[in-house]
């Protein structure tokens, strides 16, 4: 059965009614449901608060600095200083940087080989 709440526009709520209630979770007048709704709203507000994490720009020039950032991120995640979404974003960026460093190193080795071959051949 659907929720019996009628919106100010005259449209009926389309959510499913709770068991043993004519209204959905958001429109129920049952005191237990009202308290649950208040607790859910309170928890939602707390979990969405932003934690100040960014401490200004950082310079990353090597894979060891990326490893240090990974370590800091893991520790900050485990202690609740940052949320999982921010940790995932940092990990994704670090992974991209590792690939870029790897390509840079391969290119440097290739250029060295080309130089050696040109000296020997020319």
C-alpha cells in the first residue's frame, strides 16, 4: 500500500507505507518512527560535515613522496580525520602520479639509450 500523505500540491506521496501504518517513514505520525527519523537526520548531518584536511599545496617529486602520502592518508582514514571518499580521491591521484613517474623514468632511460647508440654509431 502507498503512503496516504497528500502534498500541498494535491499530489499523493508515492512512497510505500510502513507495515502497520498508513504513511511512509517520512510522513508517519507514529512516535517511534518520528524519533527514528530525528535520529537519522541528526546522524546524517554529522556524517556530512566536512573535516578540514587540506593543509595547503604539497610538492610531490618522487615515488617515495607518494608512498609517504599514501601512508598519511591510510592513517588519517583509520583515525577518522578524513572520510573514505577523500581517501579514495587521494589514492586515485597518487596512482595516476605513479604511472606518470614510471613513464618519465622509462622515457629518460630510452633517451639515454638513444644517446649511447648515436655516439657508437655516429
